[in-house]
């Protein structure tokens, strides 16, 4: 596949609608980039609660998701609404569904470009234990900690070995 230049990409997106499937600061920053860098129309998803927030007020268009705050994780609905609006691409922002490795596949099936990591990268790096394993295999230094998932007694053992402070992280991500 031949790489396109930034100018070619920008020209192909000029005047088209790109959906930011997120809220708050991520939506605001990404929609600004869409408007300024690509001269495209930035639409933002918003629940009933979020539709009066500054990010929503700065959007060129809102795609309303209703009252349920978990609506940001309803990927089939978001994609259906994006198709109905004629969006050519979806940017997931960060958090919410941005780490759901089904999102790129669902977008592709709907004929919408997913602007984000590939499903393979999300699968590989979405699991923190696996991401740590990958980093080590590539010679990338990692902070001291566990190489596998641990329970509370296992975490206590590691604290005694490496000392404080520590940070506890869920193994998986992506709103699940």
C-alpha cells in the first residue's frame, strides 16, 4: 500500500465529517485538530449530560447518544449514528472505547476509517502484563514490578521486595 502525503490526506478529508467518539478534553483537542489541520467538520458524541459541556459547545456538530453515560461504549450504536450522518472516519480519543480492539474492525465493516491503533496493537498492548512482556522482549526498560497478574497477597510480597511507593493497575483496559 502506497503512503499518502499529509497534503493528499488533508485534501481527501476537506469538508467531510469526522466523528470524535469521546467527550471532554479529548474531544475538544481532537476536534480542534480536525478543523484546523484537515479543514474537515468535527462532530462529537455527547450524552444528554455532556451536551452542555465546553467541548460540546465548541463542536461543529453533536451526535447525541441519549441519557446513559455508558453510551460512549456502545460501539454499534456510535457507528450506526456515524454512518447515518455520513462520517468518513471516527477518532476514538483516549479512554472509553479507544482500547477496544473490536472498534477498528466494526468501523471497517461499516466502511468508516478508524483513526487510531490497529486491532492487533490494541490487543497486544491493551493488556498491561502482555505490554510489559513485549517491552522487555524489545529491550525497553520497565519499572520494577510483577511480571504476571497478582492478587492482594502477591502484591504485598512485591511491595516487600521492591519497597514503596507502588502503583496498582488493572491488567486490562478499554472501559471493560
